C-alpha cells in the first residue's frame, strides 16, 4: 500500500509530548471534523451520557478496547464538569493514506480544558475519513489527564503518550506544587516572584537583552520549562504572563500570553 504522510513541521514550543510533529492543518474539513468531535465529546461529558461518549469511538475501537466502558466510568468520576473552556488552538497533526482510489485521514493533538478553576488535558486522535473500512471512523485513541498527570508528563523527558486503541484515563499520580495553565501547557508555578509591570519590561529592552541583567532587575521567573514565565497584572479578569525565550544568556524574544494563547510580542531580537 502506498502511504502519503503529511509533512510535519516541528516548532519546539508548539510540540506537545503527545503529538510530535504538530502542523497547522489548513484544510477546513479536518478542522471542522475535529472541532465537531471534541464539541460532541464534552457535551456528552457535561450531560453525563456514557452511551454518547461510547458511540464517539469508532466501531473498531469499541470491538477492540475491552475496558472502554470501565474507562468511561473512570473519566466521568474525575471530570465533574461543566466545561467552561476548551483550549484547542486549531493546530493539528495528521496522516493520510491512499491506495487505488481509497483513502484514510486522521487528525490528532493535545489540548487543555478548564472546568471552573480546574484544568485537564486531552490527547485525541480522530479518524474522520476511511473508505477502506468505515468501521475505523471515529475516535481512535483518547488519553485524558488530570493537570498533575499531564504536568508530570511534560516535565519528564522519559515519558510520552504511547500509541494505543481506545480510552486511557490518567488520574492516579499527584504532585505537591501549584500548577497553572500557560499558553496551553501545564507549568509548576511559584508565587514567590513579584508581578511585573509591562512598561518597566519594555523600558528594559530599550537598552539590553541580557537575561542575567533581566533577572537582576526583575528576579527569577514564576515558571520555567523551555520558556520562562513571569506573572503580569490581571487584565479584564484574565491571568496574563510574560513569556521570555533565552539562549546563551541572551533574550531573543518576549511576549504577553494568557492561559491558552499568544497575545502580543513586546520584544523580538530580529526586529
């Protein structure tokens, strides 16, 4: 069988551990199918509808995953809802296969979910087209994480999401640190650092981009994993953070972000 895989362009921060090779899917069909699937999933979760959740998985998965119903019960036991916000940013990974006029297409990514003040993460792989075998259409794999479990996953390079069939709920391990969702990722967060004034930061970049000088003036970050994050004042009821990118003690970029997305660049070394 001749297989054609979508070229996956990796941008370091946009990678999640679950889906190496995320790429923006420009085809609206993929995005529409994926959005419909996650909307239906969280509608069913909020309605506590076991059967509706079960039926979102492909017929093949329902045949192969012997503990699917048990995992759905576990999912409902840890996710009380309601779903207040889904942090999917439109970025998807995927694969397409073609052979003698038939084809299959799937899309996958990880995304955060907010329910009240509690965050969860979900990895979902959706087969949205399959002319070889329509029993494959539906959710192929879903891994659902508490914030603690997903934070452990992201901070430990030896851990990754394993390819599997059906539903796996990860809710057993905990950590003693505060976890915050920043730009769609979980971060171990310290509240000991002071809240920064954005105008003071802009003035700093007028004369320097040295990170040691930055920490001398503003202190150490609240969170760090690939990027460094500093707390900014809440704006319109929304938590905001300063994202700092560094290399060899030089700051190459700084931006304002919120819990789920990029807001504004305030420094770019290449400008």
